[in-house]
C-alpha cells in the first residue's frame, strides 16, 4: 500500500471527537486548542507523515491531558487498536505537574522518542506561527524564541532536516521583526531638534 493509500484508510474521526473537548480551551492568540491541534496535524501532513498513524492521531490530542487533566485516559486507549500507543505518545509530550517548561523540554530533547520530538517540532511550528505582538509582549516573544533555539531546534536537528529549516526560519523572521520594531521605538522616542 502506498503512503497516500495508507492515509486514505486512516480513521481519525474517533480522535477528532475526543479532541472536540479542546474547543472550550481558549488560546491567547484567539481561537481554541482544538484548532491548534488541527494545525499541528496539518503540519505533520504537510511533512508527509502519512504512514505514521500513531503520530497523526496523537497530534489531535497532544494538549488534551495538559489542558483537561480530568480526561479519562482509558477512553483514549479503547478508541482503536492503536489507542494505547497514542496515549503513550500523548503522555510523553505532556508536561508533568512537577516540571518547569525548561525541564520538560530538556526531558524531550534528551529522552524523547522520535515521534515525541516530531510532534513537539510540529507543535512549536504552529505556536511560532501564532506569535503575535498585539497579544504577547516583546519580552515574552523573545523568551519563547530563546527557548525554541535552546530546546526545539536541537530536537528538529535530530529528527527532521526540513522542520529544522522551518523552525530556524520562523525564529529568524520573528527576531527580525522584534529588532525592527525596537529600532522604530527608539527612533520615535528620540527628541526632535
């Protein structure tokens, strides 16, 4: 079976139904976590991970356990024959309560599976695309870019050269915008002679 035939036979509907719980979780950038999960799925499809059904299914639920900790994990395990593997991947990319964000990303970088790193890279591409200055402060954006360079870009280097290029480009573009805006602020603040 070709990759496209495999994708044609992929059943995502039960995972989509489970992910609809994320509609109630609003994002600071607008929209909700359900849309973000679809964006992450779209990125993985764009990178042609057609035959990695566990990765694709997990992308739809990757924020579910963090955003809705009351979720019954066994309900996901029972969705289909891959449910247990999907749960394991979702748990792997879920930040634990006792972890800081840096500890979480370091854990994925050092000990994460290939699928966990691919999922985190796709998730970060989606998040970087949604970084907006009208919602987040320049400092928060700069810190997020630093975090991406320290943890996520090295993950991409390990798992997918094309994601590495996209992440590097996204960070560089956002840094250029921040520098341009900072320059405009300084020039606008200079007293006129």
